[in-house]
C-alpha cells in the first residue's frame, strides 16, 4: 500500500482518531475515579466526625448505634488490597480512611483503643461510566465513516487497476460492473463510455494502420518492378525511385509500429557483438555511406533482440540524416554506449514530445517524414529494457543507447 494512497491516509487518520478517543477515555476514567475517591473519602470522613464525640467519650452504645444506622459493620482487621484515601495521626487520635474493590472503611484509634469499620460500596453503573458511554457514539461514528470510505474507495481502486492495465499493458477490452446510484456510480458509467470510445478508436487505428501498411506493399512492389525492367532510367525515374523508397520506409514503420502495439511480438534473446549490430542496422544505407562516420572504440557483447535493436539504430540514423544541418551523422561505440549524433538547432520542445507518434517540430514540416521513427525507438527500448538518453551538447544532438 503506497504512503500517498487515499486508503493509507484514511487508515492513518482513523487510527489517530481512535488513539485519541482511547486517550480521552483513559483520562475521563482516571478523572471519574479520582472524583469518586474524593467523594467517598468525604462521606467516610463526615461519618467519622459524627461518631468521634461518642468514641472519645467512651460511649460505645452511641457509636454502635450510629455505625449500624449508616450501614457500617465493625471487623477485626483491615481488608486486603486497600487504597489509602486519607490518613491523620497526631499521637492521640489516628484516622485512616481506605477503600478496595468492594468496601470503604476506616480505622479509628484513640490512645490505645482502636476499631475498624467497613461498608459495602454500592455500585452505580451510570454514575461511574456515563462519560465513557457518551464516547461510544464517537467510536461508532468513526467506524461507520471508515466503512463508508472503504465502500467509496473499492470501486475507485477497481477503476485504477483497469486504467493501470490500459496504460501499461494496453488492455482496453475490460468490463466494470456497478449498480451504484451515487456519484461514484455516475463516474464509473462515464468511465465505461470513455473506454468504449477509446476502444473503438484504437481498434480503428490498428485496422487502418495494418491495412495501410499491407496495402502499400503491392503497388510499391509493382512500381519497383517496372523501374527495374526499364532499360533506360531517366531523371524522373530517379525521383520516382526516391519517392518509392520513402513510401517503403513509411510502410515499414507503420507495420513495425502496429506490430509493437499489438502485444503479439515475440522477442529473440540471443548474444551478439555491437559491431554485428551496427552492420545489421546500417546495411541499407549504401547511398548515404559517405555521410555516416563510425568510430568503433569498443566491441562489446550484447544479449537482446538483434532485429529490434537494429530497427532502433536504423531509425535513429535515418532521423539524424534527415535533420542534420551539415548532412553528416556520427556513430560511436564506447563504454557499452552506442551514440548517434548530428549537427542541428535545439529542439522546440522536450524530447518526450517527439517520442509520441506523428509529433514533429513545426519547422520540419517541409522535410519528408511521418513522425513514427522516434516513437518506434521509444517503444522498442521500453520492451527490451534498454536505456535511451538524449543530450544536446555544443550544437549536436546526441541519442545514447546505454547497455550498462
């Protein structure tokens, strides 16, 4: 349970409230006990003052009459487990008032003559516990509030779990049943409507992307075949060939993007060296070979999916070539880090903006591109658990793949 969660905060607040209620209960019980002891001491002291003249005068008949009249009885010894309420001894007269769980009494001694009298304490429940009883509704209200808060949080927790599955794992086909008629029920029903809309939108997007990626392949293959069968290739044919290559990249990116988001991708976890990874990733850049500079200071071992990592580096290099101010791209390998850098102006937004699909700078609208490259890179490094870092240093954009 998170320390920032509402459930934890409610439990903490409830526990603190209950703690203070019991502290208050204890203080009230102590004050009531002290007040009762004081009242009992005063009653016994008044009684002792009543019989004292007869006792000091030796009038035992009068003493015995008063003792019996007020419900006291003379006993031989002081009872066990007593608590002292009052004590006075001036050398002639000694008065000791005490109580225990059952009796209140006193010891009276005049010179060498003494006796002990006790009286059974009459228990009055309401008088003794009325303040504690008044606290019971407070405890009851706290418990009811805790139950109500749990009843409110439980459906919200179900919605949070569903949202977590939706945002992290891409599960948008879910059902939440509710019969509540309150605001929480309205919120869940609105959430279900939003889920239905998002589900339909995402399914439509997947269908469009899948269809677009596959449907582009057939006409592209036909155009490539026609150009390949031509004996003479004109300048217009060369332009057409570049456009076909660009469409092929778009088609490949769309299919890769759809495959990554489908959740059906199977990873091939095997070992290979960083040099093999660069050879695999840069094998399709024959025309741009003179613009790509490689500095392989270290050839380290990698255990991951070679094809997907090659797609990452390929897209980063394509992105760097496309937006490089001098047309050059530098690829270096050192300290288990593959760095792709190019010269360019600072980004308009934070790098997270460009990791979203179809997002580009306004100034780049005239440059061919679809805004899927970095989104595919971000999705793959997330799946492969590779650290992707971005830095802008001395007019150069640096994309770092950290395998440490």
